[in-house]
C-alpha cells in the first residue's frame, strides 16, 4: 500500500536533490519554489 507518508518522504528526497542541484542560485528562488509545493499539498 502506498501511503501519504511514503509519498511525503519521496517528495522530500526529490526536494533535497533539487536543492543541491540548484545550490549556486539565489535562495529567494528556492523559497518561492518551496511555497508553491506547500500550496499543492
């Protein structure tokens, strides 16, 4: 069974990877992206 917890954990993994790959960009862009994700959930 695929639970909300599993989906959330996977989302966090992907977010961590995305954050590392764009670490050279300004943090304002990261914060805007995280707010978008928060609204979707």
